[in-house]
């Protein structure tokens, strides 16, 4: 990835880091756009990290790292057709780096409850006890990346498939296919043919 040497860097508070060179107004506008972007998309990055990492301290560290990465190359990020997709890839990379080569993380109870709670409506009547909940959580972590991404965005955030497509830079038909295959995999772990789709709008 190439970054313009002249691109401004935006502080973690959204304030532009620029010299007084006549570009102050544009820098302020860019800083506000950066802040609004982070506020809009942070829930998705947090849900991704929460599901895969399992403890709040590391989740916060991942989200802050994504924001820092974006701040350093914000002008460049805005040139992408789907900046949200670029940011999602950053979040996935940060999560992967954090879990690579580490011992399995003990999932905090509050994290487990948050993730499984999001699936209570999806798996109506299928989560009969804690063992079923553990099996479902493990099955989510074992999904291929493409399927896990759509599951997190659909069921933890309830996003429309068109929005998910923008996040992942995939056609809506591909999102539907990934989601269907993911539900089939999760359903098999619970002993049913398929999970119903009770996520966001179709």
C-alpha cells in the first residue's frame, strides 16, 4: 500500500495535525469526517474483536489500533470506493496479529454472554443449555473468515445485507451465499439442518 507523503495525519481526537499553511479549513473538515467515520463504524470493529478475542482489554486495544492506522493515512483512505471495507480489513488484520501464536484466550463471561445473547433470537429454542451455547460460540470461531465476517455483521449488529456487502466489498449475492453456508455450519453443530435468518433487514 502506498501512502501520499503529503497526506495529513489526524489526531486521535479528530483534530488535524497540520501546519498553518492556508489549508486549515480543509484539514478541519477532514478531521471531522474522520471522527464521524470512526463513530459510525467502531461498533463493527468492536464486535469483530469481541467475538474473536474474548476479553475487553484486547478488544479496546484493537479498536484503538484501527483508529490510529486510519488517522495516519486518512486522506488516502478516502480515495477508496468503500472506505468501510478498507477499515474492516484493517480490523481483521489487527485481530489476526493479536491472536497469532498466542495461547487460547479465556473468554470473559460478559463477552460470551454478549455474543451468545445476539444469537438467542436467531437460534430460537435451539440453545437448550450452556453446553449448546458453548458449542455455538466455538462453531462461530471455527467458521471460515468470509462466513464469520457476515455472521458478526448480520447477527451481532443486525446490518442489512447491502451494508454488509459494502463493509466486505462483496456483491449482495455473495453475502447471501456466505450467510447461508454459515447458518448451515452452525446449525449442524446444534444438530439441526439450518439456523433461521432473523438478523437485520433482508
